[in-house]
């Protein structure tokens, strides 16, 4: 079943001093794969960039490179999107067991950004963690289809870790999250990545949007007021990449819109870059994502 979403993303920065020159990279346009299609995309930027160059990055994410020459004390990015999602549930029972998956990953020679080899080692923020790997391996059964095991791991994180906004930031290390047993979606994605890579399982960070208002009768999902994070695990040539959301203990299906993938958050930040100013900066970030087929009153 296809679900169409209207999405409004707002990212705002306020600077104490005037910014005289800024270069930014935006990753806010959803991917045109993984069972989804972008029907329309409008991105408004203030102040208006002097130059905008759009191109895919190594991992296939849509990126907008901005040059802003106009002096400014604030930056605003508003993305208004319409995205159609048709992502049926994968057959987890048909996924390979751990030994077969490891062998397939080791034999893969795919060098492009989709290749599993890029997602077995350390990224800029996350390294494989033997301690988290041992924790996750308590759910491992060598004979069980790995997709079923990964869903069980996601449910365990949801049960044993507390969703707690404000206890972490973008630089929080996996070890801190593991010890604290609390965090937000980014922390739980990094935790799962660190543990699975320690077990030689290819896994990548996924960033995107989560349905803000659930269908009637269903509970609201955690993490829907900002850009969301989950993981995608490579489960062999036939199954490909399958999304698991440890924050909500579920598969990433029709409630999720994928924007970018990478080794960890550093590869998929919705905005980064270089600017010249003085003093601290303030940031605002909000997301509104509503299914178009649902009544307006919802």
C-alpha cells in the first residue's frame, strides 16, 4: 500500500556575531530508492545563496552545496516535500544465518557506496564495540535467520534503554550511551551499529523522517518531532538493505521516509559546513510529517 506524506522541515540558526561568508552542505531531500518516490521538493533558504550546486555524494544521498556571501545573523532552511512510500515488510524468516551473512559480506567486491564493505569498520563517530557486541550476541542463535534476530535486538534496546531527550548530544560516545542506558534515536542507532560491526555484520546509519501523527488507534512513535535515526543492515544480495528502528522496536516501513545513509551521523548530518563569525550560535529544528490520506482533523 502506498502512503503519501506531506513533510515540512525547518532548520534555523541564530548567530551572536554577523556571518560574512558561509559554505554549507544540505542533506534534506529524501532518497529516490528504498521503496519511496519524491513527488515534489521545495527548499527555501534565507539569506539566498549566491551559488547552489546539487549532486549525489558517495553513498548516493542528494546533497545541496551552498555558498552564502550576504552578511547575516541568522540562517533558515525550510524544506517542503511530498513523498510516496511503498515499502512492504521483508521476509525476515528468509534471511541468511549469521555465518552465511558473514561469508557473503566478506566475498562482496562491490566498491560503490552501497557495498557492505564500507559498513564493517569505524566511521568518524562510531567504532566497533566488543562490549556492545557481547551484549547483543546474547540474542544470537547461529541457526536462526539473522533478520529475526536483528528485530529481537531492536526490541531489547527499546525495552532496556530509556528514551530521554536532553541527556546526550551529537558528540555523545557509544560507551556513554551503553553505560547510561538512556539516549535518543541517534544514540540507539550508534549503539546498534557499534555492536553489529563488532560481530562482522554490515550496518549503516539511516537518517530521515518519521510519521508525526500515527494512524487512528496506533500509539505515537518516539522521535517524530525532529529528524529521526535508525539503522539499515545488509542481509545478503537477495534481501539487500533492511531497516530496523531500535528506538521504536520495529522495522523501518511505511512510517519512515529515508533521507540519507552513511557510516554514522557525521556522514548524514542534515546541514554542516564552514562559516566565519564570533561567539556561540543557537539552533532550532522541527519536523511535521502527515499522511495526505488521513483526515485533516488528525
